[in-house]
């Protein structure tokens, strides 16, 4: 028995829980752990009333109210309550208690005590964390669901809303109800299983199905709850990305399609030509690229406005689509330029047939807001593999051929040839040369005298552009380059440079003793349409301290043919400033005669080709006579260009043309040479 007592004592002393015996609400015996737990020396605690370890009398009474009924029945008490240490601090304690003999209270009670402060704190923290997680789950803007074995365990409200279900309805239901088809569900499982089982996160965008069977785009994030054991289930986070997908599709559409006509744009066209080339290569056939430019389309915009012009382009796009065969495609590059890609051709004749079909389709008048509109097209054709083996070279070749079609009179189609390529390369070289010359101040002006025939005095000088050809020292006329400068837009900076340079030179001559001298400058139609053109003229005249009457701007008959309110108004403002307007090379465009009285022009310059024929060609002689008579009837001045002989001078003056220029008087010369000619005159020019 003694041994047994020793063993019990050892258990009591070494127990990790506090153990105490009480009787009549006093401590009889306790182990060391109990005394340490409550901060009492063991010997001092023995005999103390049990209420000393309670925070208050109320807490002690509450413990009695709970414990007595349980212990008196012989049952075990298991409760948690707040207890007090000797130093007054409190802690949470779990008590297991049982009466030694329920039938005899005098035998006392045994209590086993455990400090559960840390556990309770952990439980509270876990509880708080669970509450926070639950709050996040229920208030998340994303759908969240937990699944196991392809069945829903639970989900939040948002998840149910996304798919049109109440969240409770999904519990226990197979996840396949959210997929548009059994195949879609199988594909998802096939893709997701190895990712999730490997502990990785799934992140995909897929189409999913609502309760009403409608489908929508979702971004799905998923991960196994336990990365080491995927059988414990998976958490899914679902976001409705339908609007984002629509925005992305719109962006992609805008990047590949023309906003006005809905046709493919340049980017998509290049891809389609690339595919057509690859297809032609595999099948050993040809493919063609047709570059289409609408002729004089600008007149519609200028006269009726861009709104009518835009609707016209839409109608043109529709007609072009009707000309396509199966597999063909049409694109709009911008403005009034369209391109057709024709794959799988048997030969060039097929491309010609489509081109003619386009011309025929466009020949029928267009009706836009009660306006009957007509438009023709110039078409250039390039063929794979003859003219290029990639989209860029084929586009370039068809573009070159299109310009050749314009040179051939417009409203026709032309095939690309190597000769055209040489011409295109030459045009590019000239454009680069002009650009380089302008940037490096390598342009200069020569001046050809305009002479009063009766007095022989120089009253004006025409400024003519000169530049050096690549690799040569001598200066040459830029006349042949002007058309290229207009095509590339270089005519605008070059024209402004000529205006400023000529006016500065005129200022020098006037300051040198020739105050009545004028200068004539050729004007491009593109300059007329430039918004700040009038401002540039005014600023230049102010800078050079010149009166407006000192300036003579020469326009072409082509500009008269392009009559619209904008250019008429611009020319009228120029005339109102006091600047003289002359029609250069007059007589080369017969149809323009009717427009003379509608334009504010002051003088006509008879084209040199007619002047040279005076006395040798009856037609030329008659035409010069008629032009002089026309000018006199309209009260316009008239000047003969290209005068080379005394006979021509005599003819002109005898018919009333009192001004001339040409080699008979002087070729175009540098500014300092013209100054010498001015000084040799018997008197200063006073021609008006």
C-alpha cells in the first residue's frame, strides 16, 4: 500500500495539470502545478477557503450554482471560467471536477485545473479570423466557391448571382451545370486537373453558362485548398469579364478595320495579302493586288462637305464588295484609296476582269441626299510572283501602276511594269533630293525679266526655282520636279521658301534704286488650300516692307477648272489685298475660258508654245490673236511668254499685247545679273 501511495504522489507531483482536493469549500491538498498556476505556495494554500481563487464573490457564487447540481449527482463537471491568481491577475481556467463520493459531500471534491488562456486567445483569434473571412466571402465583388469531387460545397452570394442561382441551391450540385456543354466541362477538367494536383494556381478565361442558358466570359482563378492533397477540395474565384472582352474585341476591331466603311484596314490587308501569297505559292498560281484611287473625289468634299463625302465612301465600299469573288477581300487604306486582294488567279486576265468590273460598278451614279454624284477610279495592278513576293513589294508595285493609270487619263487600269518601277524610283530620288536641298539651303532662285515692249524697260521679274542635280555642279530648272513636289507635299515648304526669298530680293532691288519693280511667283493649287497661306503672304510683305501691289502671283488654268467656294474666296482675298493674279500658260485648257470672269484675275500669260508658232502655224497665230482679244474684252492685261524673235515682238505689240518675256530679252538669270540689266536701262520701269 505504501508503494501505491508513493506512485500516486509521483503522479500528482508530476502532472502537467493542476490537481486540488477540497472539502467544505476549503483546500485540503494540491499538487505543485496547481499552486504555481494560482501563484500560491503550496503550504499557504492548504486550509484557505476556495473563494480566494475567484475574482469576486459573485463569480464564486456562480461557480457554486453551476457545480453543486452536477457534482451532487455523481456526474463530472466540465466548465471554463475566469479565475484569480494571488497577485490579483486573472486567467481563463478549465475545470474538470467530481465528488469523491456523491452520496457523502463530507468526503470532498477533486478538481483538475488547466490554464486555457492561450488556447482561448487562439480560439478567439481563429473565431475572429473566420468572421472576417466570412465577411470577405459574403461581401466580395467576385464569385467564390468551394468544391470537392466536382460538386459545390458552398459559395458566396456573388457567385450565385453571377450564374443566376441562389447560393444554397448550388450546394451538392455538380459543377458541370456551369459549362455550356459536356465537352466544355471535359476540356476544363482535362486542363485544370494536372495544374491543381501539382499545387499550382489555375488562371484562365473561358465561356460559362448561366441558369437561363446564356453564356458569358469569365476569368477563373482556382487552387487546391491543400496543395499537398487536392482531394480536400478546390477554391474557385470567378470574375465576369464580358465587358472587358467586348472592349478588347472593339480595340482589336478598331486596330484591323476602317471605322467609316467597316472594311479591313492596312494592317489586316497586309496579313491577308501575306496569306494569299502563301496560298498562291503552295498551289503554284498567281495572286493580284489592285490599288484603287478615286478620281477627283476631293471635289465632292470641297463642294458638298465631308459628311456627304463620307457617305459616298461607304457606298463605294459596298459596290467594291459586290465586285469580289469568293476568297477576295477589299480594304480601305484611308482617304479615297482602296485595295483589292485577289488570290488563286489563273492569269493576269482574271485580274483585268475584276478591275473592269470595278470600273463598271463605279460608273453608275451615286445618289446621296438627293445629290447625283459621279466618281471614276484609277486602278493599278500588280501580280505575284512577277511583280513582288511579299505584301510590301506588291502594294508598292500596284501603287506605282495606279499613278500610271492617272497619267493615262484616269478611269482606267494599268498593270505594273519594270519601267514603271524605274520611274517610281526616279520620283523617289527626286523627292529625296528636293527634301535634302530644302533642308540644306541648296535651292536658289533665278529671275527672268518681264518687259514693257514699247519702252523696253523691265517692270517685273518672274522668280524661277533652280537646284543642282545629284552629282552635278551646274544649276538646273526645277520645273520637271514640281509635279513630284506637289504629290509629296514638298511644294508647301518649297513654295513658302520661294515667296520669302523672292520678296527679300525684291526689297533689295527696290532699295537699290528700282522702287517700282515687281516680282512674279508661281503658285501651286496646294498652297491655295493651305489654311495659313494668306497669313504667310501678309507676314512676308510686312517683313520685307513691300506693298501688296509689288507681288504678282501666277496660277494655272488647272486651278480655274477646280472652281469651288474655298479657292474662289481665297483668290478674292488675295486680290482685295492689292496683289495681282495672273493666269500662267494660258491657252492650254480651252474649257477654262468660261471661268475667267468668275475669278478675280488681272492678267493672262499666253503660253510659249503658241507664241513660238506665230507666223509659222496658222492655228497658233489665230489662237494668240483670240487670247489677246479676249483679254482686252475682259479688261485684263496680257503678256506673251517664250518670246524669241523680233517678229514675235512686232506681232504681239501690233495686236495690243504690250508685255513679254523670253530669250529675246533675257534668259532666267541670277539676282545679281538681273540687277546689272536693270542698271543698263535708260530709265526705271514704270509699267503698270
